[in-house]
């Protein structure tokens, strides 16, 4: 997949009908994600249906905006989420599956969510946190104009908090 090719993927708001494909994506990539981010734990998978509905309910309140990165053939390639939306800001979270990693998709998807955050959701700033040892995530954030603002601990590991100011044309 070439992430920069028009039509290669779309960023879709999370919907109920995404549940089976999203669960498959999370299962297929569980070990891959656990290399750089804390594992979701077995309960996430056994209680997936309830959790998915809870995310949809939260999205309906406007407190969060959940998105899937879907390829032209309908495959879920990643997730990009804005959580804790308040006072014009939100925290960004994203994950790209192993089969799509290293092809510019994370950078392109974060670029798109920043555009949506400003133009559609009316946000003026986004923060993101990653671990110091997650070089790929740090690179995606830097490429997208995020700057380091803090060095928190993330699940017992050294981390970096980034922030990006948004404009309506971000």
C-alpha cells in the first residue's frame, strides 16, 4: 500500500458495523502492538462487543472521536482516535497494523486527523504521548508538526508528551 496514493485508504468514523473487522485487526496485531505499547489484556478481546458499544456511546457524547484507517479493499489498517475532547483540545492516539507499517500511512493518517480536528471538530490543539523507545511514533508526530512539551512516565517507561496547535486549515 502506498499511503500517499489517492484512494489508497480512507479515515472512517467508528461505526457499529466495524466491530468484526476491528476485532480481527486487534487480534492479528496484538503481539506486534505489544512490542511498543502496553498490551490491552485478554479482557479487551473477551469483552470486545461491550467495549465497542461503549466507544460508540462515548463518541455520541462528543467526548471522543474514534476513526479507522480502511484500505481501498475494506481492510482495517489502523486506528486514529481523539479522546478527552474538552476546551478546544484532545489527546491523539493511533496504531497502524504490522502489514501496513513503514509505508507512510501513520504520517498520512495523523495529517488527516489534524485536518479533521480543526476543520470538522473545531479543535485548536492536540496532544500525544509516546514512549521514548517508540522511534516510529516520535517520527510521525515530529513530521506532523508536534513539539515536545513534557517527559512523563508511560506505564513505567520514559515517555514524551507532544503538542500541536491547530488552525482551521490544519
